[in-house]
C-alpha cells in the first residue's frame, strides 16, 4: 500500500491511499479460495484507489466466477465507517 500526499495550495493537502493487491485468484496461503477474506482485507485498508492483480474472470479454475464483480458486490454491501 502507498500513501501519497499532494500539496494543493498553502493549506490544502490531498491524501490518497492506494492499495495494489495481488489476490492470487483468491487463494490464501492455506490454499483455500476465499473472496470474503480478500474483501475484508480490502475493507480494512480503506484505500481510495484499489488495483487488483490476478483476479480471475470466467476461468475454469474458479468455476467461471467473475472475481472483480464478486469482490465489488461484497465490498459495497459491507458496513463502512
């Protein structure tokens, strides 16, 4: 994760939190594919910009699931502070 601060004028600062996350097609070190776990991690970071790597879309190893869409639905339905 990167955090970037940009000065905008004398007193205004814009701060962005950027998360670049290789989700390894949803598989954890326990070898279980768990998109809920991935979504929890994404939510815990509270990034402004999220870049996912190795998120599968309609491939046989993940039952043809569209992982970016599934993660977006999980994340959008999660309670936010």
